[in-house]
């Protein structure tokens, strides 16, 4: 059911795209309205959104399931993992002006919000949908408590990594393997199409998500070759937790560039690893800026050609109750001594703190086959939409474009007291600057980056 903004799908289009391949013409009437500085909850956003340097192309409610998180593009289709709807939606995106939901598949009580595509395959994270099934009292409970102590209501969820063939019929992924990981399940993974997948998973006996490296040499028979965790996380092994009360030490995910892995550990900061031997990853450095900063380290994007890493801390408190969360630029020329040198500018075109959860979430990850740049960083900022930053001068990064979608018409998030505002979740950018922007309540927007 396409309700709000459906008419926008028929308006202007996008440039020719390698992943979403149909060429469509541009029309000036699509341009988002420029956003003057405004403050407070009275600030409204028109249906076409607000922004500059980014043009709106189309909108989809993803077949009536507008709660999207990670999005991947492959073979003319989009694959969207859901936050609350326990499943994955496949959309035919060969005409990016008119997305068509063509398939949905799910496992009850199992959150599959993160996924990766490369070549002929799709890899999918499976784990307990705590955000939906646990009915947290507020949005911060998930971020401030150890995962192993959060599962009070056990449902028959699936925990592990599933692998799908998308070559024969990209509209209907076919499962060809499942690697069970006994525990609460997988949070996220990184896989660029090579032999190894780098997985964030919880295993029984551990406090929270740890690193798990999976060998995919035989794609139908994946095997775990190693695990790595911070000291204090192996509760069943007699280790004593080191995280302070209200702080969560857990791997969000690792991104690998060459033989270096960069891992984000929520309130435990950033680690750098030598992963040249997948069976024995070696810690090279650990850096944590929390405290004094609020933590939530979420996405570690390496830029190996420049010896930099862009590291986003996920905002996880409404109305800036924990202060400002930042996206950091880190000098990684010395593997054993990473040094923060700057933060990306915090959006200031409106009073976003007054509107709910404001701050960084995901970064476009320069995946193989996608838009790749060591100068432009695409970042989602929850209720501030998506932002594009130029880091040509890493000591003085600057914002060059942004887009803020309209707020959701209704909430999918079951947690009580959530502000009814956008929560831009993930952004995938194709080689020609065509952007896929998800939201945990407000659906999928296709956008065209108009910068160079």
C-alpha cells in the first residue's frame, strides 16, 4: 500500500545507474526545498523533503513494511532488511522512479535487519528481535544493558548466518546454507565477495556480540574459523566483565581493507586487527573516547589509500540527553597508534535535538561495485536525514549536501514514547551517485547526489 508521497515516484528521475540500470530524465521540480534554520517541534518538513545537492527520485513503503535498516543493491533489485517486521523485502528497482516490491520472506521472531550481497549470493544475519519482542521500557535500554542479560522473553528465533542464491532469480532469493551460531544471534557482518565473512554474533556463554570469522570457500558449507573478543566478555570462561554500569561492550561490526580489520565495539571504542591469518586475528590497537564522549561506536570505515578511518558513533538517546555524538576522522598511519584528528561537522540547519534522536548512525561503506570515494563520506544522521561530507582536508571536513525526508505518518517501532520523526538508518550509494536511504519507520527514498 503506497500512501504518502506515492506521487513523487512519478516525478523526476535519476542518472543512469550500474546497479539500478534504467536511465531516466531529470526534472527540476523534484528538488527538495531549501531549509532555513528553524527551531523546536514546530519545524515541519514538506513531503518532498528538504536539503541541497541531493534530488529526490522516488519513494516506497516497501510493500507496507516501511521499517528498513540495511539496504543492498544487486542485479537490478534492492534487498532491505527490516527492523521490526522480521524479514527481508525484495524490490524490483530497474526503474528507480517506480520501485516494485516483488517478494518478502521471514522467520518468526527473528530479526534479519543486516545483509550483504556480492556476486551470486546474499548473506543474511539472523538473531532474536529484541527491539520488538522484549518491549523495552524506553529506547535506551537496548544500548545500556549487556545483551545476554536482556533476553527475558524467549521466542523460537533463529540464530546464525544464512546464505542465499540470487543469481537464478534475484527477485526470489533461495536459501542454500545456514550456519547455526547458538546464542542470541548475529547483529551484522561484512562480506565483499571474498573467502571470508566477518560476523558480529552472540554465542552462548558470552556477554554480548563478538567477532566471528566464517570461511566461505565452500559456499554451501560455511565454517567458523576463529572468534575474538574483548577481555571480560567470556562469562562462561570465568572472565569478569569490565564494562561500567550503563555501558555496553559489544561488537557492532568489523570492516576489512586488505589484511586490516577495523572493528567498532559500541561503548568500548575502536580496535584494529591484523587479519592476514583468518584463523588467528591479532589485535594491533584499541582506541576509546568514551568517556568523556558518550560512546556508541558503530561504523568503522577504512580509507586505506589515505591511511584514514571514518568512525561513526551511533546516537542512542532522545533529545541529546547524552550530549552530542560524533563521527570521527582517525589517522591510522601507525597501526599500533591510531589518532583522532577531527570530527565531521554536526548538522546545525535546525534544532534537531528538540525533535528526538539526533546524531550519526551508518556510513556508506564503499563496498565493491558501489560508489567508492576516499574524499566523500555519506552518513545517516537519524532525524537529520543523510549528509554528505568532503574530507579532502581531513583536518577541516565540510558538509557539501544533505537531504531530510518527511516524518513518518505512523510508527512501526513498538517501543513506548518514541517521537514520531524520521530515523534515517542506512544509505547505499551506487557508482553514479544514486542513493538508497532507509528509515526504521518512514520507508525508502531513492535520491540522486548531484555533487561531483
